[in-house]
């Protein structure tokens, strides 16, 4: 019985140290995931800003900004969303280069893409920054 009384403070101290280390590691991981999610959200926002500026400004401006924003957003995107980002960018570039007067196809695809992106961001947030694997 005396041995148990002598060891009890050391066991409690060991458990306390383990709890502190575990909490610190978990908090650090949460901070990293939050920072990643913020960068992902910023990249998507920059992409849409560059896309809208390129498509709807007359004369078109910012093709370089659109290409850079496309690649930045693709870095944070899931494989599915990355594919749609690249496709939407190609549509926008083609639309402006050919002078196609019909923007309905691009607008329709953009609406569909926005819904997909919303689902992907919601999923990513619920999974703490992890994307779906393909």
C-alpha cells in the first residue's frame, strides 16, 4: 500500500504531462488546418475575381491574373474542382479570344461550378481541411 501512495503523484504527473502535450499538438494541428482553409478560401475568391474581371470587362483585362489565379486555386482544390477550374478558365479564354457573343453557356457552367464548389468547401470544412480522394 505504501508503494502505491509513493507512486501515485508520479503517475498523476505523467498523465498531466501527457495531457498537456496532447492538447498542444491538437491545438497546433487545428491552427494549421484553419490557416490552410483560409488560404484555400482566399485562392477561390481571387480566382472568381480574376474570372469576372476577364470575362465581363470590355476590353478584356487580366488574362495573366486569371491564369495565375487558376493555378493558385488549383493548388488548394480537390481533383474534381481543379478539373472544373481549368475547364472554366479555358472556356473564359476561348470566349474572349473568339469574340463569341453568346455568354449563356459560360454563365450556365459558372452557376453549376459554383454549386459544386460550395459543396466541396463545405465538405472540406467538415473534414477539417482534407479533400475527397479521387
